[in-house]
C-alpha cells in the first residue's frame, strides 16, 4: 500500500524558487506509480503485502503426514474438492496462497484427528499432521473364511487364532489379520479349547464323534470320543482336556492325545467351564436341568438348577459359578458355590451366556429374548443395559477392560464399559462368537451367515470402567 504523507517541516514549504516545478513533477510520478501498481494488482502480478512480488500463479507444497496406520494402509485426503490417496505416510498437494479446506476420508477401524480443517498458504510450504487412532471395537479387517465359521480360540504359544468352519469341516488358522491356512478336520467342528501346557488346540467334531488335535497348522492326532461332541474345556491345574459328548451323556477326558477316562454325567451335556478356585469342572446338562461337577477324572457332585442350563462362567473374585437357565419358564441364573446352589437370580428373557469381568468383578449375562445384558454383583442384579437384537455370546478384553456383546439379530457388537455401551460396531451377518487375541487385544467375531470373520481393534478405554464394591 502506498501512503501519502502531508508535507511537514520548513524544508518542504513552497517558498523556494522553482518549487512549483518540483511539486508538479512529483505529483506526476506519484500518479504514474499508482496507475502501474493498479495495473499489476488487477493482472495478479503483484499483491499488497506479497513480499517480493510473487506471481499469483505461484504454488507451494501442502503436505499431509499421517501416523497410526499400518504400513501399506491406504488413506485419502480431499483438498478443495480434489482427492488424493496414498499407501505411504505422506500425501502432497501444490496450492497457491490462501486458505484451503480439507477432509480426511474414513479409514475402517480408526478415528481420525483432525477429521476436517483448513490450511493457509502464505508464500511457503505447509505440513499438516493427521493422527489415526484405533477405534474401540472398530473393524480393522474382514476376512473370508470357510462355510459357517462358528467359534474361535487364541493360541498364546504361536499367536494364531483358530476358527472352526462348522459347515466346511475345516479350521481356518489366522495370523493377525491374515488367513494363514485351512486345516481339514472331522465333520462339524465346533467349540475348541487351547491347552497351554502342550500348545495344542483341541477341536471336537460333532458329526464324526472325534477330536482333532492341532499342533500349529498340522493335525497331530485324531481321537475318538462319544457321540455328538460339541464343547471342549481345558483344566489348567491338571493339564487335562474335557469334551462333552452330548449324544452319549458323558464327558471324555483327554491327556495330550490319549483318552484317560469317560465319566457319565447328566442328560445332553453342553458347555463346560473350569473353576480354578476348587479345581473342578462344571458341566451344564441341558436335558436334565442340572450341573455335574468333576474333580480330575472323578464325579464330585450334581446340583439341580433351572430349565435348559446352557452355559456357565467362573467368578474368580468370589469363587462362584454362574449358570444360565435358558428355558422360558426359568429366565434366571443359578449361582453355585462349590456343590451348593447358593441363589437363583431373575434376569431377562432367555438368558444365554455369562462372562466374568475381572476388572470390576461383575458377571455379564446376555438376555437373548430381552435384547439386554444383566450385570450381576454376587447374587444381585446391579444393572440392566440395553444392547442390540438377540445378544448371544460375549467376551472380556483384558487389553482395554471392555466387554464385547455379540448381537446376532442386529449384526453388530455392543462394547460395554461398566454399565454403559461405549460403542456399537457393525460386523457381518448373524455374528456369533468373539475371541480375544491376548497379544494385541484385538477381538475376532465370527459371522456364520456371511462366511467371514470381523477383526475388531482394541484401544485404550474411552472412559473409566465402573468399579465394583
């Protein structure tokens, strides 16, 4: 901007000879300068305050640098309507002086900060940093698997996740978010168990009445058991594996790859759970409305519970075992203390699966027919939390303290912290079961109807979990 100062001081007063010519020439020079400047401004060659007079067509580097994504992950920035993508950590634009609006495209499984904003170019390059943070339960990747993937288990020795493809008669072995190999097993593989002593994974094959013992990606042995084996459980105290033979009304006990005992139990034995407090295994007998308690290879007692007991969970804080009574006439949870039925607690309709949260000491029970989760502290219901439609299985993630509830009817997962739902994550069709990778905290959710598995990212808690007592 050209400033015109009023004449000050005697040196510029028009009393000297020839000063009239001086003023006239000066005025002409000023006017000429104004005309030239106006022309330069109008044509864009010069702008006020532009320093050395860069051309308006000059462009400068506008760089976006990301942190938080895995190597090779694609991300996209849209700047003034122009979108650029990259699999490296940097995206570069070339822009003139001025303000420019940008937006960072959504990357599945991540929260972006900032998501939108403005960068201002002032005669030099600009670098803007974008942080990607793994979302709580956000889907990192969806992996296609075999036919009807049902259940999964994490192998702490090799870091693999084993997924039983019930309709494909095989087991998909995953390494992180990569499907390593598919291993052929028996017919109708169901609920596996990991033996931390020998590193084997035991897969009951319901259709062929045997158990496939996997060592890494190889079948170490195939062991004959009873009819319709559905569930396996590992006893970390004695190193034995227990298999419920639903069609034989017994439990087969394995040591490594050998059957060492078969124990008669109630009618239609279903789920088994190990109680590390008394070193017993609790077997829910769905057909006889009771629970058989095994100590090693011996029968230790039978406790009557409600109708159609489905699943049980051990609470390490109080030593109780919680059994869901799924029959509509029951709608309750039986709380067992050793061989004693301590209490029967009313919950929502068709209670399905209990899971223990060691962070707050609560037991979370999914109510399949009530679209909710009952939260139990001891023998009392302390909260009922609405979730998605038809919640089935649930899992506790020790990495972030969340409980992941699978909503089979609404194709999503409710992520709970204390009594609150902190996130709802859409997954595949008819999700069934969550398994936690203890090394990463990621959660693997089987999607049987879409024949895939959704890998949900773990992250730090969004808010403190509610503490018990």
